[in-house]
C-alpha cells in the first residue's frame, strides 16, 4: 500500500486516516487494472482482481471501524469512489456480451456459425 500522502492533501494529525485513504487508492488501482483486463478480454484476470478488491474492501472495513475522515480526506475519498464507480460501469458494459455468451452456453444453446 502507498504510505505517502497525496500531494494535494493536508492532513491534520490524522496519520491513521492516511491508511484509510491508502486503502481507497489501492481499491481504485485494482479497479483500473480490472478495467484494463476487461478491455483486453482477460476475464480470468478480472476475476482475480475482483478477489483482490474484495480483500482490500474487507481490510478497509476493519480499519475504518470507529474512525472518521476529515473534510479534505472525505472529499478526496469521494473523488476516488466516483472514479471506481466509473471503472465499474465500464467493466460491466464490457462484460455484458461475455455474460450473454456464458448464459447461452450454460443453457445448452450454442451459436451456429453461418
């Protein structure tokens, strides 16, 4: 995890909250990597990264228990979360055709080639 503070942030004695921001940044990085894997059709890698995200989210939840972010940190977190949501939407859009094919395969219907 990145232990350095973001250059645009000014923390007011909240070094422990820096770790929370680091988790959000790690989750954002994983979501970016997932999007890149989805763009290349590497769905195995997408699934691996999804597992890594789930672990990071669990760690974040544990670390965040009983802590609050300052105003600047909360705004920074909000921007990170918005980027994660954009990445997620793009991954879902890319996954739809793959999921449709998987549904067809599982239903026993195969596409005929003409």
